[in-house]
């Protein structure tokens, strides 16, 4: 019934197994990849015909984490996996990016790749396993895919690269100074296709070494996929790319002059209008048959690419007249919004981000229900890309994959320089509103986010800047590396290479290749050119930081205190009664964790002090010899009980009330009366002994011995 093919290798510390032929047999390609006890099923289907008029490649990648994979029941009301989580969206993008460029040019049939996590051992990260499974499924599916690809995750600890570190090792790297890198690299046998990283000020040489280490490490995986394909691959799909060379020639003849003139215009809006006019003129010059050709869009794009790319490689001059390593003009402004906690406007050429920082308390932390466990995050970065930023009227809805991906890239770049939670106990939310875009709005979010947090008074370890690099590579091997790419250079170029970091090193690196990969030499040159651009941008940002920013009067103040863990119950009280009373009386927010760390937050300093004093009175122990102000709570024949330290009561014996003999304590005391007492100590049974007569009831100062003796005389 089943025609099962299984291939395995020892990869790092675990066994990697690929299996096909048992599950999802109606899919064009189906592979279950298992690393350790983490298993991911990848299923590939593709349309056998292109939709009429289709002028782009409709590849869709889905990545799904099923909670049963880790023996969990989903949270929420419905107890069912719902819309994709941020992690699922980011992983789907991660898989898509190295696969997309490897389909045969001209193939525009719809392709669906679905990766489902079936089992998670909480040790091996399933995203890497999913990408390997997807590559294997495509390789055996018969689709015109020029793979396979493989991937690896790399850590960096004590100067050593680590292959496929465990899930826990990559969690909260900010809290693990010894672990400085979370890098994902994907590529073919000969070249790197995609890089994604979170780093902690690594040098360019260290980062390049990590990429090379990953590429070398996943070569056995590529051989394993080839071995599987030799046994289980389907017959290749009969596909021949359309020959539209005559149409391309007609398009070039009809409009190359006008198109070249349009691309010579520096201003984006004017250039866009001129390009649209050139396209319209070309369309009018073509025959009716040529106008209806499904490849007309590709021919138009080919003309635009040849003009833009050829001119840059031959002359070194770009659309806007810059040199290949030149950064556009930069203007930075901070503190522009009066009521926000921190704000910055970062403008680089025709790309602009309005970035706002909000400081919150522990209550504002994001609770994340992940497959490998539940955790909280106190740093949030949200990126918004409205249609008006590119001069368009379009649909506005919830954040899409692009917005989530760009926001995460900026998050990775900035979180490496955040202060420790013990030093700055705030939840930090950064929102980047892209108000203009012509290339690299994610890097504008990094620069603006750094300025905005500094404006809010967040003590960052260092400012962070980012720059987007591009690549134009001709068939003859000639190439040009471009700093701070424009939107057209990104669209028509061969590489999108984003590097963010401080003066000391890289904090985030993302690379996407649209060709069959690049060499280490090109990557090394791109990294060095990016470093020069980053340092230039940091210099421009520093001009906006004229001095230490004042903490916003609208932001909450937070004071942290540590209490013994055995006192937590007393602070919370039965059913939370005590902590609710503290919040109501003081007006401050109070948050306490299992380690006994309490955060007290309020814009009002008096509220913080009142809450602090109330908590301190509960958890602190009274000190022998100290004077306290208390309240008489009960009078008995032999003395009075006084509440003097939180909820702690003590006895003032009748002989300790005054320096004279009293018939009854009620002669001078009444319940509810405020008195000052000195803690004399504790008796054999641990009972508190207090004295009033040794304390001046008006000033609260101890009565000196000679004064007492005079009274006794």
C-alpha cells in the first residue's frame, strides 16, 4: 500500500531523517523531516497551468505550529489554533525567501507549500526542520525548482560557532551575555541565498565567519535531499519558459529612449510619473496582438531592469546621481510630540519614519503563548506601512506579513542594546509610522527607534543605525554594490542586504538574494561598505542628541524593591486583599513576581513612596532600640497593646508608660491614641516589649538618662 523511502544522516548532535511515501500521497511532494524528536511535515502542490494574464510568480508558503506537537492545549476561549502567530508568520517568510529565487525564470504557475509541526521535543527548533522538509518536498515534486537548499542555525559563544543550538539557548539572548548570536543561513550547494540574524555587536569578520560556518555545516543535508530525490523524485514537470525575445525587442524599440530619460529623473514622484508615461507610450506603439501578450509585463520590466542595472554597472552612477557607496541626505529630529514619552522623526532622502516610544509597567508586558512554553516580553516594536507613504490609495487593514517581518527586523537590531530589566524596569513599546518610503523603511525604523528611545530616557548601551545594501550583477560577472538603496534599485536589483548595528559591531543582519547566490568575497565587500554607511548615519544621528534627554513627566516612575520570597504571601494577602489595599491607598501600580521583586509604578512620586512604605512595613523586621510611632489598640489591667510596625503589636507594660506609678493604664491612655514607643526587645517567648517612658512623646526623641533621673527625684 505504501511505497516509503527513508534517508538519514547524523547531523551535529542529532539524527536527521527524511521520509516520503506514507503520508499525503496526493500532494505533488510530501516529506516528513525529523531532527531529534522534532518532526515537520511539508506538502507541496502546484498548478499544472498558468492562469491567463498572470504576470507574477504566485508562491505561497504557510508554516503551522500545532499545539499537540508539544503536548499542549491552545490557550484562549476556543481552544483551537487560530490566525497565524507572529512566529508562524516570520517562519513562513523565512522559508519563502530562499525558495522563491530558485524556480525556473518564467514559471508563473501557482505553488503552495504547507509546513506543519507534528512533534516538538523542545530542544530542536522546528523552523529549520520545516525549511529542510520544504526543500526536500519541492525537490521530489517534479516542479521546476533549481534546488535543493538547506539551512542551519548558528550560535556564537566564547569565540566558538555552535551548530543548531538548543531552543533554550536561543531564548532571551539579551539575558545571556555569553551567547552573542542567533543566525539562520539558507543556501544551495554553491552559494548563500538567505541570512537572518540577531547579534550582539559582532564584528564583520565574526559575522562572515558564522555565515561560512553555516554554509559548510549544511552541505551534508543537501546531499541527503539529493539522495532522497534519486530514490523518490517524480518526473520533472514539462515546462519550457516562454520565448518573448521578439516582444522585448519591440518594447525596447518603442520606448527605450523615453524610459531611459524617465530613469534619469532624481525625484521619485516625478520619475514614477515619467515611467508611467513611457509605459503608456510603449503600449500605444505596439500592435493589438502584442498588447494582449501575457508576457508584456515581463518585457516591460526587462527593459526597465536593463536600463537601471546597465547604467549603474557601467558608469557607477545611480538613478538619483549618487555614487554607489553614498548615503542620501539625513535629517533627524527628537522630542517633536509633546505628550508622548519619546519621539523622533528620521528622514533619509525620500524615506521617513515617525517613531514613538511609550514606557509602561510590568502589567504592559506582552504574554506570549508559544509552542515551547509561555513567556513575557518587555520590549515591543510595531511597524506600520500605510499606502500614503508611497503616494498610493490602497486598502488599510491589520498588519500583513511584510509589516510583521520589517518590525521584527528592527526589533532584533534594537533589543541588543537595551538595558537590563533590573536597571530599567519598564516595558518599552516602540511604534514606527512610515510616512514616506523610497527604500529601506525598516532601517529608518531602526534609526528612528534608537533616537526615540533615547528621547524617552531609555539608557541604551549605544545608538543603533541601519543601512540597506543592494547588488547589481551582470551575466559577465561584473557587479556593483550599492549603499542605501532606493525602492527601484531594490525592485530591479539582485540583493537586499540590510545591516544594523552600533559603532562596535553588528546587531542584526538580513539578506535576500534574487539570483542563485553570492560569493563570500562579495558578501565581505558588502559588509565593509555597509559598516562605512552605518558609521556615517550614526554620526548624523548624534547631531540630534544634544544632551541627556529628560524623563517625560507623563511617563510612569518605577521603583524596584526586593523582598524575601517567604514574605510574598503576606504582601499579597488572602485573595489579594493586602495588595489591593496598598494600590487603593497609595494610588500606585504594584507588581510582584515569584522571585520577590516588586515594581511600584506611578507618575506621582508621593504615591510610590506611600506604597513602598506600606510594603516595607509588612516585610521588614522591627529593630531593637529603634523608636516607632504606634497606635493604642487595646488597654488591659497590666498595660496597653500598641500597633507600632505594620500589623505588629507589642505590649507597653504599665510600668513602662510613665515615670510614675499608675493605678490603671487608662488613666493616661485610650484606644486609638497615637504614641511613640521604643522597642526594648523580646521576652523568652518572643513577645515584644515596648516602652513609652523612655521617649519624649512630643519630639519622639529618647529621654536621656540624667533627664530620667531628675524626674525620678
